[in-house]
């Protein structure tokens, strides 16, 4: 969860300071801290207070400890806390309800301590209340870590009695709130913090580990301390700086997850003139601030929560109309706080919990017969007698779980919502007030332009390439254009050519701390609908609040824009403001536009159209993004922004990225009139065989889809929350511009100012009026002589190929000179750096030898699938020859290669989990978790059916001809603690392999990497955003991800600063080409180096950029057999290349007098900016933060991570299984299991497969029966021959990657509830299953059998997204399913026993058909159900079997269309193979 | 791109221009476009040809090439040797496609005079009307400058008209283009020996006087009658006047390059009794070998304008002396040579004689210094005079570059 650091102008005792001065010099920025965690509560439904509840709360906390983390100091945790009812029995200060109390962190500095208390006193009195006194909270700090102890504040509780004017409890709470806010505003010292101030609840929390909490706060052991509610939280933060105040729970809530839209949410709150968000808080803290405000405004807890975190209502036809009305009404004045979230909240009387609309965090609960409820991120966190369990459930996306201790009951979701909407008239209000754009009068468009289309196109920088490669495919197919290979053109700020301002902006994306969404398969959570028009006060609700214009799609046609321009309804009035300027007066023009906007609001206008129509030779259009940003921020600063809607009428935007940027900086609707003209031009000149209307509609459709994809990359679901969220990093714009127009956007190297932006705008403008009849070439996507510079061009490509084929080092130096010296055409950030010359060079013989350097080399993850078999094997052979590491890429590896010279040392584990078998894992030296890919971070991939040949299908364990989809996120990594879990899983299967995590450079990657290091990764790879791809949307290749120079430096600095650098190795990749590139990477922090594009070029790639078309004429990136034969690469060429690169690196090291790469790592002090060669726009560029060399003695990896392998259950299992493992016959044992026994069976499976290979042992050779609640990843990668059985329950990720084993889960025999109505296993179970059997007597959570390749499973009910992305296997569901069943399911078959005929509505039919059973199906179902009954004694199975001929008719067969076709046809003729555009890799 | 799998389906030379265009892969890094000195937008117009959008193909071709109908006939097509298909397949027939585009454009009447919409008022002189001068003139005129071309010969075209034999380039093709230029406003002054007074009369001068000083073979017997420089021979042949004629003669052409080939072709067409062509260097390979990896332009044994049966071609031959009778040449005394590195060694015992009564020296040209009278910042040399002897397509490049520089200098001033 990102933290915002926004410092209000100077007031208070001491300015807010989070990080030490020197920390600000580097790239580390506390704003990008994330945390994620375990959350839970224990409640007595009847409101009976007891110390036992507190005790149990603390137990839950301890059992969630593995979800938290520790930093370099092993005894300092990231934070833990508990929120309970105010324990009057302990305090006994006054009558309950007549006072409030709160825990306050006070500075240890005596003077500040005194000031704080004085301020408190003063404000309490000002507010007319009574300061009853302070209590020194008894603490024992002997057990806490050094870091925590060093920064420990003074712990006191303050007691405030109510004044005379205060009558109700709500009034008292409001007073206490007021006091707290006033004090907070006045005292801004870094170690002063009020945890909570309330008459109902109190918290105990701090920078502690879960088990330390009760030892530290002695109160917690006091039997007088009682409560009916205990809400606990254990924090896992990327941060390791001492921050006592970020421990949770906050005043009302504890949050596990991440608010992705935080920046926008904060801005919008500011825009409303509401100042409640305390600077420096985490996103959870901000959410708490706003939630508190809404609750104190008089709304109930559920009401306030539903406003902030709405369910996915927009497209949910099954949702009650009243509920949808509620959401629609509130969407008119509150944008969603979007992102993965499990939130538990309480006001001391009620307790509730809610999940985000996607259900991306786990939350399970148990209700006992004695009236207790335990809810937590995991089940099994409190030992409860199975016979005592009344029910077992999970939170469902968008639904609320709510307990009222006053009425002493659990309130059903439906009832909560009913209570809210019943008393109001949202539906009626909406009917009477909301206006639909579609219902407005049609108006004929539009203004005539002074210039002809061609000149206009030139004025706005359209190139032939834009028309041919971007607009044409969009207008033709309604899809974003796809390209391949990486970006090797200059950053906008370095380019000699005038750039559109959008090109300076890089899209941010989710990695690790929250998942990206699949906007295609999970489109039910996505929405582009907008409600525009002025907003009203969020503290009230009136009919006028929904006095809005509803617009379904945000890209307006000319005609739609005219409708708004001339709107007459509802006091709506529209004003058009021109953004044209006279060449030299850019800043003045911006000021004029802002003033006009402000003036228009005062005059009562409700819509402002910023328009660049009317350019001519003298009148130049301002970059629209600049205008939008300036107006948006100006109005925020004036607290006027919500009074008006900003609409853009611009010739500029034509790529999806342009639109995303405009929305991201506050535009609400956009009319791209010139792009429409350009599309019409394509039609007119015959490039498109469509009519103009269809073409324009296709174009808009492509934009809508593209925008959804950009949102989803960051894990954001709705345009309403994306708007103004500023999810970008800027590369190359100076502070002055950022401050005025893009405030809050990270821009770390400075760069162009207003003057430069004006100059390049005018340059482009003037050029348009030259006599040349043609549009410019462009040359961005395809190299052109007269186009943009590319580092890979005919000259460099042929020099590299020549030199490596002829083993000619001199020729290689010609190549490296072409790359290294970019003066005059600077392209990369590193090209602007100069390696210092030092007085004491070394003889080269004393420098680390080539052979040793080569061991640091790796090749990039290119799957067999994205590149041809010969290319893949050639690279593997070369790396094995030099002792480096090649990478399988996503898509497995043919087991025939595991043991010979074609083996890839690095086996990648990506989101599709194709071919990730136990055998694959145990045969790796390194297991790499691919979080993101430079060319398309945050996106998934797709290998179209025609590319899935027999061999590819075999290595991916799927069916030839069936499309394979890789989801955007790993479905077992939605947060940092999930990643730690996957690392742990992989380490279990193969303890000898090092585990690496691949991240992509973006702002904040350093803090993510820190979390990854804390999650025990052995190596972290920082990829540059310009890396290659087999197929990506072209806008992603160019506009997402940042150069590795930034990401690597940030990561290195952050790890050094935190003392974690010595535990982890760093690798860099992304267009590394020469020894100089490596030297700079090393100096910025890398000890290992990856190559991909360069390696392909050595192998014969000539940058056709056709990888996605399967027709690579040089046989490198194709699966076409006849083209693969054209491959001419040889391992020797690669060996030559790598030796050259290493030699060049050695020469640089010798000159610097550095003996080894280890010595060179982190020596940023050896670099300086070469000011002479800075291009004109970049004259003010600032590398100080990149080149900052922080304190910290250990600057490269010197020690191994402690994975804690010695403590796990599998050590015992392996011992017990010894007879079977040594071939002496089967074993069977019974054991207890608990939620902290994670990943049970994985290490055992690894051992078994190492001995017996993939075929394993005969079924049931090893049989373990467990009693209890299993921890996460139970039975992960379970090998053939092993059967694991649980009598009890299990958590998330059961059976991930299962490779032939058998898993049986049934409730404890003492339970009395019906299993088929209660949850028994968690979310994302059997993810990437390869083979095996599973029998689950109970209901599974979301995403059951996701990406199943071959498992046969029976389950008695599933949550949302069941069988998503499944490609093989058979699944039987004997009960209801959630929504979106079978989304993206391309293979395998599911059978759903649909008792009530509800299933078809819940199934996503885009890839599957519903059929009746045939006799074969019936036989299969019968067999599987017989097994299910035999293993689990399921009465449901028995019921069906007993009357099978009748019951079998109730089964619906879910059959993927493509799978069916492939099964039927098997042999497809060549002609039918359509060349699809997308592939993975 | 035309058809993504076109190159697999269609062989080089099959079908018409459209089929051949379908073979073009529209590469992300188009080496053809790089190999082409003037940077023709080859993949783009191939795509348009495939899509039957010939007029737009012409528009793109016209943007980079002032005389595609000439390069389309006589260019050695570096582009084709740089074509990515050349790596492991037969390259796209780029030159033929270029010719198809421009000839269709002429046929359809798309090639029409397009005088500039406004005039800058600057006057530029172009001295010399070879490919460099003509390209410079055409470009300058497009940019709105007023251009006068000075040609010392009686007709415009320079080497295009007099250096290239008719069988390679018929002269009506050149005339057709010159007519258009005239209509666009370029003034041509022929039979004028321009001198440096132009520098004061014009705002700028483009000096494109070529490089016609032939390299001589100074060996005993050189003074004998019947030994001529290739250019003298070709010019006379093109003008169809003058004393040098191969009819009924035993002809030896010394020099194995393009000019030599032109002489062989001309001699045969004049009715030579027999033609022998000798070359000092060793025989080039018939196809690309390792010494010249793709995408470089390889020296290959060509049979383009000089067919196998037209001459006896011999390699690694050094001419030691010319022998004659009555001051007329009768034979050459030769010896075989071999090369060790850059060192040439005569092979002992391989001496022989070839009978000849007409000997053409086609062994290249010598780069000449530009006279001091032209040393002025208003003078911009272009073409062979600046670059040394080279190809027509390089001359076009030179002319266009000079035009760009001249225009920049004029408008900056």
C-alpha cells in the first residue's frame, strides 16, 4: 500500500519528516512503501465482554505471524496491533460513555514532550471538554528489537471527559475527532502520534512482532482488560524504517491490501476542500481517515464502507436494483477507493468486514455454537473444537459480513443493504435527476477547420507510421495494434525530434503488492461509465447529489460533444476554453486558461471544454495534457475542481496511451476529432474497406478496450477511480512543470521545462507548413533513415553479426563503439554518463578473468513458443558452454532436455504455470518467478491455438491447437506476503535451487524489492521497461516500464540503506549490449547481467519485429517448421559474443583499477554526467539521485537467505516416507496439522521426483492423513504416488501445481454443519494443476482449478471464477458456483450439478458451450463420484449415485468450443489457420 | 505488409509486380531502405503495390527519387542485396517493382509537372546536367528556388545520355523526364561552358560537373593508334558519330567493371568480329561468400548487360605492353597474375598475346580536384566531382543533399 508524502505548508512544532535527510538524496522515496498483512477479529456476538476474547485475539495474531515480516533486524517486526472496546474496568476513570481515551505516542525529547502535552491541553479546553489526565502505559521493552527500541516513543493514554454541550455519544465522538484533528494539525513532530481517540474503542499497537505485542503492553495480560471485540493486524511492509505509527489497526479499521488509486483519492478529497487526510499516512491510514469522516457525518459503518469500496455493480444484472441504485447514486460524488482489500472494521458495537469488488484478499470465518465469530486472513488461527463449529464461510467479493453486538446477531449482507436503501429514495432521485447523454437532443456536428486535414495532421505530429501502424489496425479490427521486440528509440527528453508530451509519461503497473486484472476474462468488474457534472458535499445526501450527466463511454463522437456543448438541461451549462497560444507565450497561456476556468465556475458553468480547434500558422496548440493538468491542479488548489467537469476536444490524442494520460490527469471525457478525421482519411483513400462510421466506431472500441487494459494493469477496475489518479511516472520533465501541472507525479531526473516544451511544440508546428507534401515517416515502430534513431539498426546489427561469426574482436569493438558513443543521438540514460578516468589503472591480467565473469551472465526468459526450438536450444547450449544460465521462459521445457547440454539452468515460473511440473522444478538451478516483463508489465499473454504445436502442447501439458492464456497476475500472488509464500513453496520443492524474482523498473520498485528480499528471494532481477517481447500491444512496449538505470539504482540504494543488500543478489537486464553497459549496471548495483535481444541478433535475428506473426524469415521467432529450418545461429557465435562483452568489461575495470565485479558493484561514484553531450531538452537533467551512493558497508551479496527449511513439517514426512522412498513398499501415517504448517508435501514430492522421475511411484504409495486445519499451499506440486488426506479444513492454494498426487479433504467427523454449504478450502486452489486427483467434500473459495491442465477433481461448490483459464482435466462441481465460471477456459471439461437451473447465468460463455451429457460423460462422472464417496463419505455424492439416471440429467457439461473442435477435428488444414496476433513470451 | 507469408508462397520472378510485392516482409528494420543510397521507402510502396494503390506508391517513390524510371532500369540495386530475404532466400525484385510503379504512373498520367506553389526568389545555377545536377535542380525547384542548369554538351543528361548505351537506357526516357522538369520551371542552357562568373550572378551554384578523367594504362605501346578510353568510345557511340567504331574489328576491352561491360555490349552491337574482356583482378564469386557477408553489396560475377556469349572474359590478367604495326595496335602482351594479400605477383611462364585492332581502356576514372575558381561558399559541389566516380543512384543522393544544403544556406541567410 503506497504511502503518500505530502507535506502541508509550514506550521507546527517540527516539520514532518519521515526519512532522514540523506535518504532523500537517493532514489528511495517513502511514498512508495507498501504493506500487506494478516488481519482478523474475534467477537462475541452477544456482546459479552471478557478477557478471553482479547486473549483469543492475540492468539489469532500470533498465528498470522508468517504473514508479517522482519527486516534486517530479526527482532523488529513491521508492526502489530489490537483494537478493542474501551476497557472501563481497567481504567475506571469515569462513567462509561462520559469520556474518551486514546493511546498517544509522545516524543522522548523532554521539551517536545512538554509541548505536545500543552498543546493537547489547550485544544481540549478550546473545544470545551475536560482533560481528565494522562496515564503512563506500562510497557516492557526488553524483548523488542533494536531498531524498534531506538525509536520507541513514550506510551501514554489520554483521558478526556465530555463537556456540557455534549449530549449524545455521536457528539462526543465528533468532539474527540475534532480535538484529535486539531492536535494533529498543530503538532507535526515525527514521533508524535495519536493512535485513536474514542469513547468506544482503544488500540494497542506498535513497531512490534505479533508475539511481542502482549509482552510489550502489560495491560494486555491484565484480566481486568475485557472486550467483546478484538480486531488484530499483523503488518508485512516493504519498509524497514522505524515507523511506529503505521502499525494497524487504525481508528476504525484494519486493512490487508492496497489502494491503487490513492493519489487520485487524496487529490479528489483535496479538491472538495476536505482536509482530513493526515500527511505521511499509508493508504490504509488515508482510507481510515475518510471512513471516519463519513461515519462521523452520521452514516452507518456499512453505508460508509459501501461508498468507499463499492461492489462490482455496473454490470451485475443479478444484483438487486435498489443496491445498484445505491451504488450509482453514490458514484455521483465519491470515486471508489480501488484495489485489493480485506477490511475489518469496528466502532466498538458493530464489527464488519468487506472485500474489494474482485475479492483479491482472502478472509475466512468460523461461527461457533456458543456465539463467537473468528474471522481472519486464514482459517485455523484459533483452535476450535470441530463439534463447536456452527458454520464455516468466507467473505465474498462485494459482500459484507457484519455483526451487531447490540442486537446480538450476524446481519446478512442483503439485510444490511436493505436497511440502507429502504429509508431513502435513491432510485427515485436518480430517475428524477440524472440525465443520460443518449437522451439529449441530437445536434449536427461540428466546426470547420481553417486548415486542411493533411496540414492539421502534420501540425499535431501524425506520421505515416501512426496512420499505418496505429490507427489503421484500430479502425480495422477494433483492437490495439500488437508489435514485438523491445524499444530501442530515445526517451522523449533525449530525442532530437519534437515529441508529444504524452511520450514523457510512463504508465505504472501492479507488481507484487497488488495484482493486475484480466480486463477481458474478468470484465465483469470493469467499467468505463462516467457521471459528469458538479459534485455536492459528501457529508450530506440530497436528490441533487445525483444531478449528473451519465455517459456510458468516455470517448465522445463529434456529435456527442456538440450535444454537451449546447446542453440546456438541469442548469447544466458548457463553456469552451481555447488552448491555443502565440508561439512564445506558453506559461502565460496556461495562466490565462486556468483563470478562464476559474471564472467560468464562478459564472455557474458546469462543463468546461478545453479545445485546440482553430490552429493556423500563428496560433499553436498547447500540449493538451499540459492544459488539462494545469487546470485540474489549479482547481484542486482552489477547492473548485468538483464543481465542474473537464472535457477535452483535441486533435492530439490518437493512441490509447494518450487517452489514459489525459484521464489520469483529470479529463473526464475526450473528443479526439482529428483522429476521427484521420480514420476517415484511411477509409477515403482505400486503406480500409469499411465505411467511415464503422471505422470510427471500431477505433473508439479499440480505445475503450485499451483504456480498460491500462487501468487493469494497475489493478484498477473503473475509470471513475482511475481519473485523476496520476498512475504515471514522468521521465524527463522538470520540477517547475510538474509542480504546476502534474503535482505529485514522480519525475526523478528532472528535464525539460516550459521553455523546452514550448520550443518543441512550435518546432513541430512550423515544420507542418513546409512544402513537403508527405507526412513524416515516423520510424518509431519500424526503422527509417529519416525517422527516429534506433540503437538496433542495420549498421549495428550487421556489425554484431559479423564480429561474432568471424570471432573478430576488432569488429566487435566497432559494434560496441556504435552503441557506446551516442553523442549526437542520445538514446539511453546511460549514454549520458561518463566513466571517470582514474590515475591508477591495473594491468588487465590482474582483473577478474573472462571465465569468471561469464558465470554472471544469463539470457532472458524467452519461451520455447515465442522462439523456435533451434533458437532456444542454441542459446541453452551456449550458456552451458560458458557456465552462465539460460532461461526456459514461460512454457516449460521438454524433459528430454533436463539432463543434457540443452538444459536451461533457470526454469521460469510465470502466471500461466505451463509445464511447471514437480519434475521441471527439481531439475532447475534457479527458479525464477516472473512478476512482470519489461515490454508489457502488468499484462498477460496468449498463445493462439495455431501456434500450439504437438511439441509445444507436450511441454506445456496441454492439447495441440488449443489457445493458451497466461493471466495478467499470478493468481497466488496478490500481495507481498503471497509472494513470500510462493518463494517458500518453490524452495520446498527444490531446496537446492536459488529463487529469483523478476521485477520491472518503475518508481517504487526498490521498496517492492525490499519486500521481496524480506520474502527470502535469493536474487532479484530488475528489468528495464524497454526489453523485448514476442507480442505486446505497441503502446505497452513504448509507454510502460522505466529504464533499468533508475530501477536498479533505486533497488540497490534501498537495499543498502536497509542492510538487506548482503542477503540478495541483483541482476539487471533490458537491452544490455556492450561491456560498457555492464560496467554501468554494475556501478549502479548489479552483480549479474541478462541478455536477450542481443543474443537473438547474434543468432541471426535482424529485427523484423514479426515475432507475433509466426513468419520470422530467419527461423528465430517462429513455430513454423519450414521457417525454423532456416535458423543459422550457432552456440559458438554466442560464446564469442559473451567473451567479447566480458573482455570489454575487463578493459574498463582495468582502467578503473578495479579487480573484480564484486568490487565494482555499487560504485556509482565512478560515474558522472557528461554535460557536453546533453541534448537541448535535457540540459537540466539531474542524475544526482541515480548516482547517489548511500551509507552501508555491505554493498553486494555476501550471505545466504535463511529460508527456515529446518523447521518444516516435511522433514518429518520425508523421514516417515523413507521406506517408500527407498522402494520398500507403501507407507501410511496419521498426523496433526495446523495453519502454520505451510506447503505440506512439497518437499517430499521434490525428493520423490528426484529419485523416481516424473512417473513417480504407484498410487497411494505414500499416504498421510492429517487432522486439523492445514496452512497455505497444502499439497503443492504433489507428486504421483503420494496421497494427502485432511480431516478438517485447508487454506488457500491447495494443490497448486499438483503433478500426479491425490488430495482428499473432508470435514472433521465431529462437525455437525452440512459441508456442502460451508467453505472447506480457500481461494486459488489447484492453480496450474498438471495431473492427479482431488476430492473435496465441501465448498471451495474463488478460482477453483484455475489454469488446470490435467487434474480430475470433485468439489461440492465453488466461488467466483471457477475453472478460469483451464486447459485440460475434468472438474465436477456438485453444488452452486459463483459468477464468471469458465472464463478463459480453453480446454478440459467441467460438469456442474445444477440443481436449481441457476448455472447458465453464472457461466462466462465467451469460450465455452453448455451441453448435455453423453454416455461417456456419464460413465466418467459415475466413476469419479464413486471415488469421491469412497474417499470422503459424501452424502451428496451418494444421493446422486443412488438415483443416477435422474440426477445425471441435472448435470450441465461445460465444453470449451475450441477444445471441442480440436478434439473433433484433430487435424486442421493449413488454410484455416488464421494468423492471430498475439502470442506470449 | 502485403501477404505475411508471401515470401514462402511466391518465388522470385514469379507473377507480376503485385505478386513480387507480396514477398516483401515489411521488416521492422528494412535493410533494403538502408542499402538504398537515397532511402527509397521500399517496404511502404511494396505494400501499396500489393494493395493495388499504385498512385500512392508513386507518390512515395517520387518523394525520395527524382528519376525512378532510370534507376529502375540501370541501378545495380544495393537494396536487393540488402533485402532480408537475401540472407537465405531470393530477395524481392525491388528494382523491377520500382520500374513498374513509375511506368504505371507515366502511363496513367500521374507524372505531371508540379511547379512549386510559391517562389522564394532565390536564383540557383546548376552546372552540369548529369544525374547529380538534375536531381539537385529538381529538388531546388520543388523548394521554390529558380533554377538554371548549364550543360556544355548540346543536350541535357550528362552521363545518362552519353555514358550509358542505348540498349541499357533509351534516351526518350530521359527526354520524357526533362520535359516535365522544364514545365515545372527549370531552365536548361546547353552548349554553354559555364565559368565561375556564375558565382556572382546567382545566389548559389551547384557544381555537378562529374568526373570524366579516365585512368590511363601507361605501358609501352600506349601511343599506338586504336587504343581509346571507354568514355570517348561510348559518347561517340551514343551520338552515333565519330571515328571509333568496332565494326569488323577484333576488340579487347581492358577492365571488367560496368563501363567495360557497356563497351563490350556496344562493340558487339556495332558488329565487332570478336570481343575479349580482360581484368586484372581475379574472378569474383558467382554468389555471395563469407568475405562479403549480408547486407553488404558483394562484387559478383555479373552477366547483366554483358552476356556470356558476347565476349570472352578473362581474369587475373596483367597487360604488359601493346604491340603494333604501322603505328596501329595489333596485339597485347599479357601475363597471368595472382594476389597474395594486396601484393600482385606475375606467374612465370604464363605470358601470352591477344590479337586486337581496337582496344578500349575501361579501368576507371581519376578523382579530380575542383578548380580554385570554384572555391566559394556559394558553390556546392555534388555528384562524382565531389564524391569521386560512383553510381547514378549515389549521384542522385548527392544532388538531393546538395539541394538540401543550398536551400538551408539560402533560407538561413
